[in-house]
């Protein structure tokens, strides 16, 4: 049985569609990612699955329980870490943990083994008010509170947004350890590079699910030749590359442009000749493997 089963969920706000016919199945113990930009519908779906919001149509179950009919039971078997820090900022680290443990009729000691690796990092600040913590420490405290009752399913809504790169890596390492504990994890993120840390991902845009697959499976669907292009006068180069007859798409990607050619078009000699005729002398072309972001852009 799937830990999460979503069938044809739709949700609108004031006539604006936030979710359009979303269907997903997430297996027990899976680390599943919702990948997409702001406005993709990730938070709306999280709120429906955690019983904080009603869908306009469709159905969903979490841990075999209906999100509408069995909302009280669901709230005891899930942990939810929203995108914005939502703990009590005037309470200390330890007071927040004790409060959430009490809400779920448990104690910090009872499930200490689950949060130990996280708690040892925030314990030196246990008497500091939550509102005075750094972004990374707030994140670790929020995750500890979401885990304090040992949930079957953990929902993490953009947990690494605004967090420094080191804390991001640490956080994903923590998720790997939690997955080994048998907890099903559903995480949303706008960062495409985090997709590779998931077992499977759903690429979302404007309330729609564009593709559901493993990260490797999504990459394998990209069949066009793709080049990373470097050179001077990058903005002018972007415009010129888009005018090349065999260009399928070209967009800025970090310090390079990613140029995709049309199906069956891989005339590198013709492309180099075109670039020289435009007056460029220092442009380099490198055939590359598509990233998740390249696949998202193509979709």
C-alpha cells in the first residue's frame, strides 16, 4: 500500500488555478521530491495532504487515511515543517521541543534516538530563544519538532530556502539518515540540483505535474544534443545563438549558455562557422549531459 495516494486533486483561489488534476503515488520509505519554482502549487498540495486545506475536487490518502474524513488521525501520523519558520520565537529551543512533545503525548527522551544527530547540533543553544537562532539552526529546530513524535510520513516544504550551502548539504544528509529509519519523506524545493538526492521526483509548474520519474529517468528523456557555450559578450552571444537556424532553445545557465539543437541536428562544424561569422573568436562549445533543470526547461 502507498503511504501517500493522490488522485485528480484540483484547487483554485478566487478563480486562479493552483493545482490541476494532480495524481501521485508515494511508496513507504520513499524520499520523494516536488521540484518547481514559486507558484508551482507545491505548498497548496502539502497543505491538502496535511489536512490544513480542502481540495476543490479529487481525493487523497495519507497512511491509508482519507485527508478529509480522517484528518484527526492523520495529524498524529505525519510531521510537517512549513516553508516559513513557524515555531514559538519567544520560547527557547528546549521549551519548543518540550511543547511539541507534550502536544503529541510523548517526551524528548522517548524519541531521542531519532533526533539525536540533529539535537546535538542545537543543544549548545538550548536556552536561546528560537527567534534569535541563525537560519540553519532554526531549520534544525523545526525539523526536530516535526520528528518529536516519530511520524510515519514527514512533509518538508522548501526546507533549504534561504539557508547557506553548508547547511543545505547537512540537511540532506540528515534526510538520508531519516529515510534509513523507514520514514516516508515528501520534500519540496525550487532548487533543481537537490532533485538528484531524491528517489523519485515530480516536476511541477503552474499547478501541473509535468513529469514523475527517478532523476535518472527524467534525464534519459532528454534526447537533443546539448552544449555549454562560453565566451565574451555573453548577452550578444545569447541573442545570436537563438538566431541560429538549428537552435531549438538557448538560455543563460550560470556562467555559460545551454544550447539545445533541433532533433537530428548536430552539425558542430556548421555551428562553429556560424559563430565565427558573427565575429566571435573566443567561444568554446562543450557537449554536456542535461541536468534536471535542462529537462525542466524542455518540458
